[in-house]
């Protein structure tokens, strides 16, 4: 089940990349459940985690169906190992403080929404349908994360300091969203998704507008940490999987 | 032994008796998630669209539809999922909106489903006192479909069924 050395079809690759982003970020958000600084934020993070896990079921369900190897969405979530995961390095980064969690979400949402809008024109109807559904939910995610970046960035001296630190830390992981690789080129050639770099201008202009309102400085270093999309992950993903997959690994096929 | 095959109109009226598992004052038909009812040979096909991708009620909804129709004597029921067009709160019936309000949940503001993500200036009436001096506490509430609001006149917090 390691899944390496198997060249997946472009449709499967796209569905895995989208689904794994949702799964890992959804899991990260779920780690906040019961720990948030305010009840409303706890509920919001849990709701967003729920949206993302729901979208994961759609994307990984499509990946499983298109792959045709008899695996289910659950099999893909619970029985693959680190090198088979296709999520961005950004979404597996630790939660840190609340500000870092919100900044990670904002940088991701600002890409996720235009990506989903573009995917509504995909050559595969199933991709377009999932994107149509998910984009309505993600519009709410982006509204919230942008609002909070502004409120915290333009908040107290302490909240401003933390948001700037989060931005400086996470900025190097944002570039991977726009760095196309050979698989992205195949996916684009199949009419499934835009070339990643084509989303950079809309992302950049939205992010810069929000950061300006938040009184946060855009980092000048555009070096991009890459690898997640092709299965080369940071040390953090293994720990996420150890927790997320424990039950199915220890008790294979367990159900309730 | 086998009852006469009911018309799709009759099946629609039966489905109108199935309550939403999380907001039981409205039916699944009121909610607008039953998209089609049709006979395919001797099998009744019911097409359902999810509200939110991750709504935990989805599997319960399918179970309740299946159970209710079996109780009506239908033993060949197939549930189909349809994602597109994506569910919108515009599909909640007029009766459904009234029932939500009576239950204490402000129904979605008409005509706002298409502008998700730019809902800052919503005019939401308090379901308890009717005041329009209300404010949003959080766009995420007790279930995926609801936001958390507060009335500035009667001071009661309330759920708003948010537009999507």
C-alpha cells in the first residue's frame, strides 16, 4: 500500500492532491477542538474541519473511483504512508499558536477558492461538480480567515507581533501552491486544472490587500519550500498519520 | 401482497413527512435536498443532494428516507447522490422558512445565496422579537448550516440559517 513508484493517471493525481490538502488541513484544524481561545473560534475551527473532511470524502472518493484498484476513500486516507500523500507542505505545518493556525488557513484559503473556481471548468464533470460544491463552503472559510488576519494583525502589539511571526514563518511554504511540476503539466494538458502559476496573480493581490489592511509586512524572500505534492514531506506528516491512522492500523477494518 | 405502485406525487408527500434529523421542525422536502423521485422499473429512485460536504446528518438522512419508504410498503428503494447543481438555501420552501422562524432559527435572507463570502451587511431579523438591530457573532454555529447571531434589542442570541 506504500503507493510509490506507481504512476497515477492525471485525474487520480489531481483528486489526491486536492483531497490530501483537505484531509491534512482538516485534521490540523480538528486538533483545536476543545482548545481554542474562545468558544466561537472553537466551533468555527471544528466546522471548517468538518467542511474539509467532507470535501476529502468527495475528492478521495473520486480518486479511488478513477484509480479503479478497488480501494475506497477510507483506504486512501487510512492506509497510505507518507510518500503517497500529495498535500502541500503548508497544510501539514504544526498549528503553533492561534495566530499561526489562522495565517496558515488564510494563505491556503486564498489559493483554495480561486483553484476551486477554476476547477468548475474542468474537462471531467466529477471534478467540476465537487469544485462547485466545495467553493461555496470555502468562500466562508476565506471570509473568516481574512477577517481574523486583519483583526489580529491590526490588533494589539502582541497579536500583531504573533501574526507577523506566523507570516514570516509560513511564507516559504506558500510558493509550493504555484510551483508546477511534471504532473501539474499533465493535469493541465488534460484540461483538468489550470497551471498552478496562473493562480499566483489573483492570490498575490488578495493576500497583499488583506495584509496591508492588517498592517503586516509582506516578506521579501520568495524562496519556496517544495516537495509535498510529490510525496517528499516534512517530518510533521508522519506524526499526523500516526495519530490519524492508528485505529485502522491497529484494528484493520474496524467499523462502527 | 405487493401494494399497488404509488405515484411519484404520493412519494413526494411521504417524503414531506420525514423530518430533518438536526432541525426536526422542517422536512427534507422543505429543506430542498430531495431533488428527484422516479421509478426505474420496479425500483423507486430518490435523488438527494447534500447540504454541506461534511454534514454528519447526510447518512442519517439517507437512512431515514429508506426507512420511511419501507414503512410505506416500498421494498425496492435506491438512493442516489447528486452534487450538481450544488444545494442552495434558495431551495428552502416558504413553509420551511416560516417553520424555522417559529422554531427560533432566523431563515436565510432572500436572494443572498449567490453572494457567499460578502455577507457583512446582512439584514437579519431576530426570530424572537422581530428586531432588525442584530449582529453577527460568528459565521459558524452549532451545525455547519448555521451562523451565530445576537439581537441588540431583546439581547437574545440566536441561530441564523446562513445562505449558501
